[in-house]
């Protein structure tokens, strides 16, 4: 039996071709087949099982006007693709490197107090940034500034750097070509006032002599945030830092600022007994380094060894405690010069620490 072709729908007596055929004056052609999907849920379960929801999808073929098909929402949900993982942009560090700062500022290409000051004030480096850099690059420090020598690295580790020690390259160059004239008041190349922080007290490093407080030191102290009351209190305890027109009642601004202070009278000549005590020896006994500090330096009862890490050695914490008790720079310097055995590490002579810092007062 020869099997012929059968038109779609013929089995049911439908002529689908004519059903969708456009005819003149008829809107029949505006209808198109459209599929719709519906989901139904029903429970299934047995005697010993809880009903579990089952979902079934029913597909329906229908005729729908084209205009409705355009407006009808799509049953196909847009796939949810994972959003791409993008890394946060890393901001480039455009700051000048610490090595370049050391090259461009300070006395040499090594990292010093002036470089620390520029790095923290002008380039936004933190004390921790500098500590990490210097710990990884100790060759960038002069020997006197390395760890354990009482210099810059130890100050950075304590988190308190004395930037009054910061020396500009201009001053360093001028100092190299400076020769002090015997008997003259100027003992260094003129050092211009600049602000500082972290100093144990008001600095006398500026001007023409680092041993005396003058006009440039006054300007630097004010730039650093010290009030006139702070400065007067400091000078009242250290009148020996004043000379010439800067002494109390003198014609300078400093002299007028301290006009109410009495000029220190010269110390009387020591008797043999007091000379023995002041030199660290008791009468009838040999000199002993174990004498109490207050017996070694007269009028400075607060110079002790108990403020720092060791009760056997004199350090910066002991200096701060001595100053809080009213000791002057010269009294501290006298104590240091007579108790060199109480110094260690960078605080010994030539190490860049306490001895060298107070040598100008000796």
C-alpha cells in the first residue's frame, strides 16, 4: 500500500494551512501560534513518608493576536550570571622614596634627622614607615645613628625623634667652611631658626652659638609652639644660657623677658671638704662610682638613675626626670662628665648620644 503525504491536521479533519492563510478583508492572518507554560504543584507520598511537593509543567498551544504577543511578558527568565570579580585598584605611591629624600636633604646621602623631618612633614611618611625602612636598610644610617647607639634609630624606636638636631645641607656646607675665631662669640656657622619637635627641652642649637640662648633660639622656640611663658620658665631655670644683652634686664627682647629674674651669683670657691664631695669622693675615702648622684652634683637633687630601663646606667629618661626636678643643662652635663662609667652604648663619648649632646654645656 502506497502511503501518501498527509497535510498537517488532516488526521483531525483540520486544514491548518488554510487556517493560517491570509485572506483579503480578513484579520485572520493577524493571529499566530503561541506557546504558554504553566507550572502546577502537587504532593506525593506514601504511608510512611511525608508528602513531597512535585512540580509539573503544562504546555499549551494557542492562537494569539500578534499585538498581544508583543506585549505579553516572556516566560523565559534571563539567566543570572555571576558578576565578574574585579580587584580594587591599588593606588600608586607617587611619593618620593625615602632613599631619594636622604639623597636630596640633610648633611649627606645617609638618612638623618633632617631627612626624617622632611619625610614626615612634607611627604606623609609615618614613624612606622621610617622604622620599617631603616630596619631593612641599616646601611642608610651613620654608625652613630644605628640601633643601640643612642641616635636616630633609637629615637625612632621610642617614637620620639628630636628634630632640633635636623641639619640642613646649606648649614652643613657653611659649617664645613667655618673657622671660629679665638675669643669671638660666634662658635658655629649661623644657623637659621626652624621649627622642631620631640626635643627634651627648648633648644639652643640655633644662631651663632649652640651653648647660649639667643634671638634665633627664641624664634625657633616660638615656631615650634612654645609660648612665652614656656620660654620664660625654661630660662628661669637656665640663666647660665644667657649672656650680654640677653641677661636679665638687658636691652634685648630676651633681656626684657627675663628682667624679673635675678642674675645668678658666682659660686664660692670650694673648700677642700666640699671639693672632695663634689668630685665624687668622701672625706678620708677614695672616689667611688657608687655614690648617690645628688652628692656628686650639688643643687641638683633629682639627678638619679631610676627613671630609665636600668638603675645602673644614665639615659634619656633619667635626663627627662632630672629636668622635671629643676636640673639645668649645665648640671646634667656636669653629672655626665663626672660619671662616664654610667654611660653605655651610643651615650658614651663619640657615640652621638647623651655625652655628645651635653658636651657643649661642659
